[in-house]
C-alpha cells in the first residue's frame, strides 16, 4: 500500500522521465533507421548524374523536372495509382463481408477461422507469386484445366498482365484488410443494426446508413494500409507483371541498381513516397468529413 | 509480505561482467564478416552454380595455403552499387569481385579498382592476351550465338539479321537483363557496330511490333524454350550447352556478323583488406585444372593456354578457327559511357 501511495505522489517530472525512457528506444530506431536515410535520400535526389562518374554533388531540381515532364514516367506513376486503387477497392469489397461474418459469428471455431485468415501471411510474397506463376503459365494449372475441359483452344495469356498483378497483390493484402475491419466491426454494438432493421430499414439501408458509417474507421485504416502496400509492391509486379509491366517500386530499384543512377532513383522514390502519403491523407480527410456526425 | 531478492549491481559485479564479455569476444572463434585476417578473403560473386563451382574448382587449390574464402553472394548490379558506395571507406568489405569485363571497365572508370601487378600472379604467364586487363583478370569466356529449335524454325538462321527478324513473330524470345548484347546484335545486323548501337533500334522496334516475347531472366527464357513457347533467341554458347544438357532442344549458330565476346573475370577493390589473399585467389583460378573444371561443368572456355579440355567438350563449347576470327570484343568505353542511356531507351521505348 505504501508503494502505491508513493506512486500516486510521484512528482510530475519523474513521470515525464519515465515516459521519455519508454518512448526513447522506438524513437531512436525511427530517427536513425528511417528519418536519417530519408533525409540522405532527399539530398541524393538533388545531385546530378553523370555517366561514368556515378553521382556529382549539386543542388538541382532537374531529376524532379525530368520525372514530371517525361510522359513515360508519368504513365508509370498513373499505372501504379490505378493498380493500387483497384486493389484497394477489391480488397475492401471482398474483405468487408468476410470481416463482418468473422466479427458476428458465434461459432466456437472462430479462432480457427481467424487463423485461416492470417495463415497466408506466413508465406513470403515472392513464394506466393511463384505459386501464381504455376497457376497462370501458358502451360500452367488454369490453362491446362480450361484446355482439358475443352473450354479454350489456345492457351490464354494470363502471365505478365496487369490482371495477374492485381490478383497477386489482392491475395497478399486481403488478410490485412479483413483483420483491420473485423476488429472494428466487433466493437460496433449489434443492437444498433437490430434497431435499424426494427425501424423498417432493409439490409442494404442498414449497411449504408448504420454499419458503414460506424465501421468507417476500419475502412479507412484497412484501405490506407492496403493502398500503401499496393503502391509500394515490388515482388508481385516483377514476377507476375514481367519485364514490360512497369510500376514505381521496381522502377526505383532498376534506376538505382540497373542504371546506377542514384540521383534520379532517389527522386523517383520521393515522388512515390509523396504521392502515397498525399493520397492517403487526402482520402482520410475527405471520408472523415463525409461521415462525421 | 514476501520479500523478493533483488539484484543490486556493485562496481565489482560490473567489472567482473565486463571482463567476462571482453574475454568471450576475444576468444570467440567467429569474428564479424570483414576481410581482415591474412588467411581469409571475402569474395563478391553471383550465387548458384557459379559460386558452387568456384568452391569446387578454384578454392581446393587454396586449401594448402590455408586461405579461407567467404562468398558474399549477390547480383552484379547490387555488388557494383556497394563498391561505389564503399569507395570513400578506407577499408572495404570485399577483397575480390566477380564481374563481367564490361562491368570491370565501368568500375575502373569510377576509380574503385586496384591496378593489378601481374608479377604477383604466376599463372598469368599462360593467360590469353585478350583476357589480361590492367584492372582485372578474365576467368572464363563465351560468345553470343544464335539458339534455335529446328522443330519450330524451318530454315537454320545464319545471322543476327535472320534472327532478330519480325518474321518470327512470337517465336522470338529476348531476355530483359541481356539488353546490352541484344542491342549490340541488333546493331550488327543493321549496319551498326560494336561502337554504335543506334542503327539497331529500328529493328528492335519492328520485332517488338511483331510480338517478340520478353523474359525477365535467362532461366525464364530457358523455360520458354523448353515449353516451345519460343523457338529462337540469342544467348551465350555456354548457356546453350547447359540447356542442351538439361534436355532442351536447341542448336547453336555463330552469326556471320560476328560473335560478341562475354568475359567474366575478377577485380580487386582499391580498399580491399587482404590483397595478398586476393592475388593468391587470382593465381588459383588460372590453374589449368580449375579452368578445365569450369569448361566441363559450366560450358565456358578457359582463359589460359595450358588448360586441356577434352576434344568432345571443346567441340561443343569452343569456336572453330574460322569462328574465332569473328569473335568481337566489346567497346567497353562506349558501353560505360552510354549504358545508362541505352538502358533508359530499353525500358522506356522498347519495353514501354
């Protein structure tokens, strides 16, 4: 008891110190491991690239101007955005019903079902992409089955297409969306839905007017997470999209490593980071305003 | 109320603990990866078969000298980026780097490679003169030839012009990471030269329009050859031999425009910590038996005159006297100067 009393009476300065000790290690990791490299990367992006000389120190916006004025790079950014938006919309559409069912089920196997959702995360992205390659190849599983059933004469081109990339990323991101939505939906009182139904609203109206606005924090969190992951996808576009399907993540890598052009690679990385951040913040602001009561 | 024993470290405890940690570190048999010890070298190399064959064929010769070799495995772009990034450090993390001749030249231009003292490499007296670069030693070589499946391609091609031809449509395959040699072959087929790839661009765009298939890696193209998704391509003769061994139906032709040379070698970074060990390695890799091992196992030609390759193997991997006349060394200065622009064209226009 005496100890408890002492804790209550501890001076404010001491509590601040405890908080600082608790926060310091994570902060140090973020500062040293993320902020400093980002600052360095930004500095690189202002340098000049001279073939054979690697990187020449300068203070120029030429790399950003090159990105913004070259239709090729703008198209790569647009393609990345398109893929990320389609993946996010698909994951939310497919994930919501699953998350709702998981949140509301009274089954004693609920934990097992949750484990099944998490299970794919135990396998790395590249390994899963390899699985899709077996599935999508011209002599792969899908073409063999469709051909065997006599549904197709010549094999369908499934590999190295935008569709293959979208399917691959959706499969990776879906568990994140389901888990985020499920935890939020579980916190929504079921009686609110019952009240809506009792007051004469149909299931769709109940979803639109009661459930969705209340689940909006989950939709925003899950959607943002999914969007960020899709914008920065690397292994899936490289393996399932093939050499001609170009999006931002692999472009950053190729510019750094394939062309040894660090200044332009750094600028592309910054454009990707800024676009992802700006769109994530903008969507959060817009949707929060729309559903604020 | 139960009392708990608590730990109150005294200065004595602290000193005892610190002493124990220091002793444990000093006596630990494994040190952190660095190239410091005289008996140990760090070798940057590709993984897979090449790394395994280095262990099997080269490193056996170093055992009597008690030189331990640690492989730092990675693709060559990543290893080159690391070499450049480490250039300012007084002590680098590798003692030797396995690189193609073109990449060795590029690194030499960037000022990160040691100028070699051939007096320290006894076996270099047997080295083919073309493989003796001031900044690196050629280890193995092969040439870019035409590969075709006679079942799918009626008439055997004789030239790069026959091969990089829109008439093949989707039966023609190209490897993304082989962009330099593909542009080189297209240039030779279109009036260009080893120092001017521009004339080949139009031809490449024509085959693109006709539906050429582009594969990300050598292995992906091999799979496509096996599946008969494609029937014609250009590739190292050594790879063709490996693929034939794996049961893939391909025949090879040395193009009449020439056979661009691929040399893979080793270079010592300026800031290597164990240069003596690195020289010992260079000497070991030029041992005739080590070179013969690579010819047998990997299908590449030896770079020393005293290696004896069995006649049957020589016939498959080597080049006839007449073909040797057509071996074309690369214009390394042209490639180093233009590589970035060529790659950008490849990514933006050809693949775009």
